[in-house]
C-alpha cells in the first residue's frame, strides 16, 4: 500500500500556511509532498503566497501583487497564527526550493507567475523531477506542456470526459478529484490512461480517509497528513488479515 501524501499548504493546522515552519513539520512527519501556492510581487519576484489579499495571513493589508519584494520581505507571516511564529517571513520561491530539495517533493499551485520565470527557477534548483504543477489557466498549462514535455502536470476532473481531455490535450500526469465526486468510472479511466489518481479529501475525517484508501488512490491531497498517516498504517495492519479486498474500482469490473 503506497499512497503518497500531499500536505495542502504545508502542515497548516499546526503552523502558518505557506511558510518554512509549515513545510518543516511535513518533513518531520515524513510526508511525500508539500503543496505551496506561488504568487508574484509587483517587481516580479516569486513567493509562497495564496493571496490575492495578504490580510488574513500577514500583518499587512492589501493585494499581494501591488507590493514590492522589499515590502513583502518585511511582513510578519506568523503572528496571526500564534505568537510562537512571530516574525515568520513569506518565503521566496527559489530559496525555498533550494532548501526543501532532497527533503520532500513539492506541488506548486500557481496563482500568478510568468511561465518562463518559473521554469527557469525549477531548472536552476534541479526540482523539475521533484515537483508537479497546476494553475487555473488552461492556456498556461498548455504553454507549460509545450515548453517542457517532461514536467509533471496535474489537472482537475469531475468526469471521464475531463480525464480524456487531460490525457489527450494536456498530456497530464496526475488527475485530482474531490472525494465526493469519485466514482468507479473515474478511477478506471485514470488507470486506463496511466494517470495517477490524487483524491482531495476535505476536513479531518478518518472515515473519509478510509474511502481514499479503498478507492485505490495513488496520492491524497489534504490538510491533516499526520492523521492520514495513522489511518493508512492501521489499514496496512488490518490488511494483513485474511479478509483483504480489492480497491472499489476493481470490484465493479473493467473498462
């Protein structure tokens, strides 16, 4: 049983999201991937920041893209979460990738970034094989695929038709599906096209995590990597018993 765990915005229940502190906890837990958001300052420096407003996760106000890197570097990105994280800074993307390389892989959720600039950073840091990318812009995704066929791209899907498009148009590598949208046809289609299935599990719910395992997911994206790790270990122990069953998608036949 090998489900890779992707920690959404790092260990964001225990440390401020999109920071070194949140990523370090994921590393300490032995998580496979840290998901971070990528955003761009007014003077075109790439940072870890969801945005577009900075009010919720820093001591500043306003829109991230309207601030210079000098202004952003002064912000406190930790005190809002807990006083122990006072003066935690917003990481610049390139130093963050240099720091995390060899410790964990990275899922880059690109909110705002120039394609060429982001790819150059991935090449310089040697992270092209240790990350995968997604952004809401289909055009941006196509341009990245055309620029570098070797990069790992993730696409979202709610149906078999979405999966076919992801495979044939975008040449995606990973399909992400919300747990409540999962069905046997989606699971079979992912395996048919040789795409890795990543299920997004919202909330802190052991029963939901058990469903992710039963669907035979390759990866899981969630906010509670530590709890999922406990569930999967318990499931592995139970699977050593005689009543081993196949993943749900295999139980309903083949395409």
